[in-house]
C-alpha cells in the first residue's frame, strides 16, 4: 500500500521561492542562481531548456562556485558557467557603441555589422532590442551630447563646436538645432539668455533624472545620483535663464514619458554610460515633439510610438511607474542670489527658503 502517492508533500525545492522561476524558465532569473540535479550530477541555469527534473532531486545554489563545491559539474546544454546569450549580445552591442562613439562620421550599417560578425539585418534588430534605439539614433544622441558639452564648456566658437562634435555641415546643424539644444546654439552658449526653462525631477532605474525644456524644445536631460546636484548642474548650464520648477503639467508629462520609456529589460547588461546615453535619447525622442508645457494623452503617446492601439499598455506602463516628482524647486535660485521665478510667487519662495534656514 502506497499512502505517499495520494498525499503529495511539497518538497523543499517546491517550497523555495526560486521554484516558480524554474518552472517558467524565467530569463529574469538568469545569473541570479543555478540549480543542481542530484541524479545527473549536473547544475543548470534557471532557463535551461532540458526537461525539468523531479523536485526531490533538485537543490538551489547561489552561484556556480557553490554548485561546484557541492560536487556538481556544469550542464553542457545551458553552460551556466559561461556568459549568457544576453551578456554576449550586450558585449557585441557595447563594442558597436564604442565604434560609433569614436568614429569621425557615423559608420554605415553594413560596416558596423561586419565588424561584429553579423548580418546587417540581424545586427540592426539586436541593436534596437538591446538599446531601444537604432544605431543611427545612438550615433546622433552621442554627437548631440558632445555638442552640448562643448557649448556648455564654452571653448572655441560655436561653429568649431559643431564641427568638433562630428556634424560635417553647420548649416545642417542649425536647421535642427532647436531639436538638439532646445534653442539656438548662441543662446545655448550664452547660458540660456532670456529663455524660460521649465524643468522636472524624476526617478528612473538609472537614478535621478532632470528634464528641462524651453519653449523651443527640450534643452537638457541630466542623469545622476543626487537630484539636488542635477538641479544645480542645470542652473550652471543656463545661468541666464529663468528656471521654473513645479509646473504640474510639465511634471506629469515628464513622469509619463519617463515611465513609458522605462523598460527594465532593455540594456541591463550594457555598460552604464551606454545605457545612460540610450535612455536619455529615448526620453528625448518621446518629448522632442511635444511643445513645452503641453501634456500628452495616453493615446497621443501610443500613436507617437507607432502603436496607436496600445493605449491600455501605455496607461499601464505609466501607472506602474512609481515616480517621485520630488522637486526642491523653491531652492533653485540664480547664481547672483536673485530668487528668479517661482510658480507660486517669489514671495512664497522667499518664505519657504527662510523657514528652511530656520
Ligand atoms: Zn542545463
């Protein structure tokens, strides 16, 4: 008589929180742990395509070292001790990004693909899936960033800065300067003279993000650890501008866009600076065509990303985004000590600052 067969008792493996990751072969857990199979003496990734062993023969290990010390050897199918496919792909894409960054002009797709040993079609698809951008958009983002940094540093002429950043024609650059700088190059160089700049602070997977826009378009997207430092950085870049924080519509817009472009699966294995450039550009792209101060509806955003039917998915992405629009905007004052603008009145700003000083 076999009583056990009728009353299935949960094994230790099944009670382990990692068990469900195994059952679903969840790629999010790849690299987070490995599991061993007593009967075969082998250990595997959570995503191993082999048939799942009986739970009573399975044990979990934090990493390969732990599994090997327990006497198990790596599975030849999922190769848990080697770089995962995602890691290998990320390495290839990171290499291509470096190539794009260091080239005088944007390399053509065929040459880029060849340099990493892939077909142009496969390479383009992988690049887009890994960074969220096309190679061309990544190249443009890198050059735009370079020109903003050079203009902000204030060395050389505006024309020199344009050429140095890899734009081979300054007239072509001027045509698009509002898109790249949010204002004319000389106004940018002059610290945003006479410009009114709205800004919002938000949190994303890469840390804090500051988005700033003039009436002409987005003029800065800054990423970093400390929101206060980012706001100070913004102020240093545009010392002559009227910085206006705390505009609820602009904050809501930024929160929506950041939430929308925030796809945690994108670029996790990429070097941080590449991820930063790609993330900034995705935010930039989403915001670029929206006039400052205007909001976008979920259907606007869905249409803008070429998926007009994905309104619900966009709304869900926005709702899932636990954004902290914590803006110490009343603490933003001009460098000369002038209180500058404040949405709720300069007097209130003065009072806030005074009460903080104690
Ligand atoms: Zn395996």
